[in-house]
């Protein structure tokens, strides 16, 4: 997959167990095996849904790259092709780290969530541990770094406590301002009521004098 203007798009770039997949599974824009494959009705070729979305967003005319026909409303999700693509056998993306898993595209995401050879950040990264390791090495790292992790956690708690105290002070200041504003509002209401009463008295006097 690729990224453009903050958008991720493109097909699957795995290493395939049975060699190169059939050309009918390839997107005619990114040339990878199509992700969420869409068939166009003009020339019946396959494109990734995300590749078509990017093509449409470019605003240079939503034209088929193959036959140059308009693609507005002229493509649909190809379920048959998607089933074929999802059944392709691939190697884990962590083969260079020693993973020997093989499975289908349909199953690889679930595998990657637990792959023991995947490089992951330390689970204490939120408190400052910047180590990266294979998932299977996390437990050993935790055992070896328990003192460092405790110190980092303590420091983070102190920082968090300082931030909470600052927020509490800000809330107290805000509350004092609100109380002051409430008092000012009450004074303003009393002033308005007093002015209304005086105005009513003047109106009554005017009414009496005209009679």
C-alpha cells in the first residue's frame, strides 16, 4: 500500500506461497493484488476501491486509466474476485525475523496481531521505555527491565500528578471567576429591577397628571 495526502491506498504487497497471483487479481493502477476489488463496466478490469477513490479525488476527470472511459457510476464490487484474492496463500510479513507462518490473505491480519516475531514497542512505551523487540521477547524484557520500568512509571505518575494539580488550580480559578460573574449578574439583575420600578413610578405619575 502507499500513502498520498494522508490517504492510504493500494493493494496487497505480500510474498505469495504459490508464486505470482493471476493478472486478473491485479489492480490496473497500483499493479498490486487488488484490495476491495472493483470491476469497471467499460473494459472489465479490476481496481482497488482505494485507488479509484484517490483517482476520483484528484479532480482531473474520473477516467478509466485503461480505456479512458468515464467511470462515474460504472464500477462495482467484484465478490468473485475478492473471494479468490482472500484465498491466496501468503507468507507472514515477519519472515525476515524468523516467522514461518503461511496462510491466506483472509487470515493474515489475525495472525499479525499475535505473531511472536513481529517487532513491537515495549508495552511500557507510554511511560517512556523506547525499546523495540519481537513480541515473544516482551516478557523477558519486562523481567530484565523491571527496575527501569518502575522508575519510569514513578516519574510518569509524578508528572501526571503535577498536571492534575495544575488542572485543579485552573478549575479553582475558573470557579472563582464563575462565582464573581454570578455575583455581578445578581447585582445587574437587581439594578435592572430597580430601574424598572422607577420607570413604572414615572409612568404612574404621568398617568395621574394627565387625568
